[in-house]
């Protein structure tokens, strides 16, 4: 546990994951679809589109009171939003995640689990390693989390 609102856990294949109750973390893997039938095709890499979109939204009057920390990930970007506590189950939070083109599955996961998540260590297969299988907590270890 980091503090009363954040903890580091392991996911099913052993990667470390930050779970934050009210620190908004956006996972953006695809650029927003823009343009139309007659618009000139933009040949920039998809990540350039993502970073430009984040910069433009962060600079807008709507988000001027927030701080944004953007990090490149394997497929896109991770954005940490500072300056306010966010509730992952709040409809306003959901609208902001949608506006930043946050991964829809990630948005749903945050809503269901009531926290924002960010993997801190790489996926093992991207490093040509075997996953670290996590079987904890379990009855065999003698540790089961319950409602105390």
C-alpha cells in the first residue's frame, strides 16, 4: 500500500499495477478518428496524433486548472491528471475519459473496480519472458481477503 487511496498489486500475469482511488490515469491506445471524406490523409504516426490531441485538450480553457503528465506506452500514451480528485464512477469523469479518447475497456474497468489503474512493469511477452503466474490470495496460502 502506498497510502490510504493507492496500492500496488500484481495482475494475473505478474506485472505490477498501481491502483489509485482518485488519481485519474488515462490509457489512450488509439488516436481519435478525425477528418472526413475529402480531408487530406495525415501520414504522421498514430502516437503523434494522440500526443497532439492531449496537448490541445490540456491547453483548452476547460482543463486549464489541471496538470497533465503524459508518458509514452507501447501502443499509445498514459496520462496522469493532477489538480483534482476524480471519482472513477462519476459521469463527469466518464465524459472526460471519453473526450480524451480513453480506451473504452479500461474506462469500464475503472468504473467497475472504482479505481484508476496503471501497469508499472512491462508485459512479460514483450520482453520475450514467460509470465509470472500469480495464485495469491488463495486457500493454499492461508490468506484470503474478506469483509472483516
